[in-house]
């Protein structure tokens, strides 16, 4: 594809931004590629805003109107193909009836909802669609829902190593800003609090670990409707742990620089790109033995995995990790080595570029494992 039209849903930018921005910053062929955004207008300071040439209202006129607007945009920009980011963009593309163009659908969340299952069913008959899966779990979910294996490609997500390096240099300043002493153990939860992410279980696990480690600090990043529920839980805990809710004020990369350990109490399928970032940051990880997490971690080698998401079990692993800091340092070295080999931006850009070229050349797709 010499010219790509990216289609995004503004409701997904928090999770999708780190995947799309490296492509937009590349001098060729992605640098000048326009973005059509489905949903509300982004803030002017958002890094994706300068690349957005048109917004498609999500409710005004319904799906038929969305499809018509996307069809008109393709007439104006004359792209060689579409790059769809997330299932929220698929209805507009289907209603635009752009079957003469090759599509690439980028998926970073393995959780299949009832709505996304219906969209997958609609895509099964579309031979011009290739699905880029940002973890192996997504590929399995696609195949389970009837997508041909040869239409799926697994691509490792990129990591911004420069941002992680900057986050490490800001460790002391950020801890001081958050009123955390330099010697206090700090546990970080994943971004974007959610029920499936197990953030409630993570809070209770920190509360249990706090009984034996009174200096323990828990950082909860991101904005979510779940935050108010977590605050109510804290009010119920006698002598609660020291919790910092940072919202969106600090990037996840900076918080990794201030933390000593990442706790991943996930209870189901969910985005895992943050795990790649944590590995690259060289931070030890304690997580549940869910397939999404076990895809990246080996128990006792580059992290700790537990078979249960019960808070008392997670708390035990947190305490064990801090009691064996020499093992933490060894795991950090393993994680950074693996991350530098797998999650480099150069490797990611080359892979995505080759996918675009290959998919443009032929609609008969062949399976690729990257």
C-alpha cells in the first residue's frame, strides 16, 4: 500500500496510541497518512490530533451515515488500502462497502464481546481483510470464531525505550512528587482500571501484604468508573495501604520508573501491551497464570505466576518478591534482554510495512508468525 487511510475510534486511543504513533512518525510511507476518527473530537494537545483530517460522529445518522461518510473520505483521499484500528471501526467500514480495497484490522484486545463476535462473523466472508494480532491469544480467539488462520498475523507490539529511559531518570523526582520515600517498596497496577483487569483484587492483595510490609505503596494509574469503587473499598479497610491514584497525569512509562514491581491480577482476556512495556523497563512482574500473562512470563524465570487471583495468594508473592531482591534483579536483566530482541520499534515498523506491501500485492493471504 503506497497510501493508507487509517480509521480509528476515539474511545480506544489510550490503548491504541502506542501502536499507531510509531507508524505515523515514520518518514515513509506512513508520515503523511491521514486519519479518519469515529467518535468525539480529541483534545487539541493529543499527539494523534494533527493527523486527523475528519471526524465521523458515532451517533448522528447511525451506521449507514458513518459508512457513507467513510466512503466519501475514500473518494477524496484515494487510498490504496484501509488500516482499521479496533473493532469499533469495523461497522463504518462494512457499511461503506469498500470491498475493492484491501483492509488491515489491528486488534490488541483478546476479549471477544457479543458485539465483536458479530463483527468477526461478518468479516469471515471478507477475503480482502488481514487481521494483525498484537498477541498470540488474539490469534487463537480469531480462529476460534471462524477467521481462517492464514488471514491472521501475530505482530509483537513496539516499546518506546527512550521514554522508559527518561522515566528511570525521573524516579527520584516522581517519587518525591507522589510523596513516596526513596526506600519505600512500590507496587504498580496495570493502566486502565477494569473489572477484568482485576484491579479490585490487586487493591485487596496490597492491603493484605501491607500487614507485613507497612511501608508498602500501591499506585493505581488511569481513569475509570472503577476508581470510585476502589475508593469505597479503601474506606472499608482498617489501616489501609498507602494508595496513590495518579489518573492520566503521568504516562505509564514514567510510573514504571518509580515502581519496584508490577502486579497483574487479571481475571480474563484483556490488553497485554503494557506487559511488553514493563518487561522493557526491567521491572519484575507478579501475575495470575492466565494465558494472556503466561504468554510473556515464565514462573521463576522472568516473573512470578500464581494459579489463583485470590488476594492472599497474590499478597504472598508480593512479599516473596521483595524478600528476594537479588532474584528481582536477575529477572530484570532477563526481561530487558528479551524486550530488546522482541519489542524494538525498528522491528515493528519493518514488520508492519512488509505486511502493508504484501497485503496490497495480493488478496490471497498467507499466514505469517512474526
